[in-house]
């Protein structure tokens, strides 16, 4: 292994830069050249690449986003697009690839490996924390902290004005952000895609709390469970409470990565290089039992990561 490449793909997440830094410096430590691919698979197809040196990744460990930029590539979904990417593999003399991204990025990596047999290691970088095989994905901790900080501020206003606030967070198919942030912030109700809910039950809980003197409430809604605006309107109609809706949106993707995200991204990036050096072909690094391990990417894509139902039930108990 003499030259490898690294790219970030899909939605950005805090901690991608520490992962890029770790891949680059770990590889250089072992005498391996590193090529940075800009704008994900789009840059891979277009040959938008640059050599990475020790200085290239200096001063990025604390920065959110990704220095390599990111994008979603429809062209890479086609055999013609992947053929163009392979031409750049030959042009730049690449012998391995590290892909930092989510399950969509891993699916593209798997198809590319199947067609051209280039060794690929996936590093789970997504705020959704929905990758099977890893207890944690890069960016999740920072995103949750961002949501909790926002809820803390919202609760101040909710208390002062005796209002109900509906806070919509990211999570089209997975409710990990909503559940974790909701439990941490003491939300009265948490709506996630994995669990059916009843507006009547939510309103009943709000009215019950009002009768015992509770004058403000926070409802957390994952975007895949329901639209925050619709939920807010329904609550207002059924209870008569003044209800405000806040959609946090892409605010959750940005910001300085937490210390936990930095450490885990660094460990995962370094592990990816070790796997390539040891001859791995199509693996994903992940966190299992508190340790960074690896598994076949195929296995990580076979099923959906389950939500922690015990945590969900606990959140409901504590919010009575």
C-alpha cells in the first residue's frame, strides 16, 4: 500500500475533519501517500483531487464541516459515472480508498468495489447515528448537544411566556437525535419515526400537566415522524394552548465538534488506515462495546438500526 485516497460524502457532520486528519497523518506515519478527493463522489468522477501532507490537515481538528467539501452524486449511481471514477483511480495510482459518510455513501462504495475490486474502508460519519454495526457515528454527539443547547434556550422563553413549544429536529428515518436530545432536555413528549403516536395522547398529557400547575411544555418531533408545523397546529386546536414551532434544520449539522466526536473520529480514521494496510477489502469501522472494531460493509447495510426502546420508555416515564 503506497497511495490511498480519502473523501467525505453525503451530509456533512461535525468530526469529519478530525477523521480526515487521522487518516492523513496515520498513513503518512507509515510511509503511505494520501490524496484528498474534493466534493465526494462528484470529485472522484471529475478528478478533483489534491495531495494531502502533514500541513494540509493542520488546525482542522476543531473545525466543523469538512475541508474536502461534500456532495451527493447522482452520476456515481450510474455505471458510466463509476467508470470515470475508476479512470481516476488509475490516473492517480490509488491502491485504497477511505469513504467517510453514511449508508448511502457506503452503498456507493460497495458497488464500486464489486465492479473494480479497489479496497475500500467506510468510516461512519452522519449525525443520524443510524449505521448498523456501530453504537455511535461521527457527528451524533455534537448534533445532540446542539439540540439540547437550543432546547435549553427555548425552555427559558416557554417558561417566561407560559407557552408550549414544538421543536422539529433532523431524522427522516431514525429518531436517535430526537430521543437522546429529548431525554437529556426533559421534553414532555418525543415523536420518532420508529414509534406510532397519537396527538390525542400528547394533548391529554399536556392538559393533565396544566391541571397540576404546569404552564409550559416542550415537544420534540423528528422530521420523519411528523411535520412540526402540523403537530403544533393540532396541539393548538385541541388544547387551546399558545403553541410555537421551531424547526432547527441544518443548524444541527454545523458547529465545533465535541471532544467525544474528535476522539472517536480520530480513532476511527486511524483504524481505517490500519485495515487497508492489513489487506482489508470492503470493511466499515465502528464502535462496539466501547472499542473501535470493524465489520463487513455488506453486513452493515442488511438491516435497519433499531431504536433503544428501553430509553424511549424511560423518557415517557420521566415526562409524566
